C-alpha cells in the first residue's frame, strides 16, 4: 500500500546570510499517511549541523529550537537513516509531500553534503503548488494562510518541523483524493 510522507524541515538560517554559508537541516518533522487517510506514524528529530554548528540568534528565535537541542542531536547521516527506516523507504511505495520545493532541495543538498544517495527523494509532491491549483488561487500561499483559508486551527509552533508537518497533514487529509500523488 502506498504511503504519503507529509514532512517539513527546518534549517540553519541567518537574518543576513554571511557569504559562503550554506544551510543545513536542523529538524525533520513528518507524518506517514496511508492511501485511506490513516495516520500510520509520526517522526520528529533534531539534526546537528556540521558545517556551521552554532545556530544564529535569528534562527533560534524563528524556529524556537535551542542550541542545546541541536548540540544533543545526531548528525544528518544518522537521523536520515532513522527516517528511512521509519518511512519504510525502499520497502513500500511512497511519495514525499512538502509545502513547496525547498524541503526536497534541502534533503538532496544534505544527502550530497554527506555523500549519501539522493534518488530516494525523487518521488515528491509539491503540495503548495497543487493547493494553489486546487483552490484556483493566482499565486501560492504560505502554510499558515492555507490553514486559515481552510478554517483549520493552526496548532503548535509555526516554523517548527513537527508542527508544520502536523498542520500540513490536516490540509492533506482534507483534500485526500485531489492531490496528484
């Protein structure tokens, strides 16, 4: 049976990115949903960045992720292996689903940074783009705005991977059967 991996990532960020600084994933939040719309699992892990391990004050404030959370976390190769096992990547049919294309690009980027395979990130659906078409909007909207349009109470902390993934899952389930997945 097909699984939909509804996920959101948070990454290192700066108010004014210093030249040469690259973003790295610092949180993966995801829900696994089957073709019947049943939530079959939840995944939430922090990731310790290796290129720029210290979070900027801007990043800590935006994401509400502390330096201590990051310092205690495993690095990307360990966390992504856990994610693959949890998502049953390679065992079952799946589509990764995120709000926009940046999350998929970040997965590929961090896999390349750590010399890991990237082809597993290919079965991907950009729900932000699809939502715009489903709703007949002239341009894409943010996740929080989409929840507002749908009269869905946005729960948790915006710009936290697990909270954004949870709210995206609510929108995904509302339009189950309408997505090109």
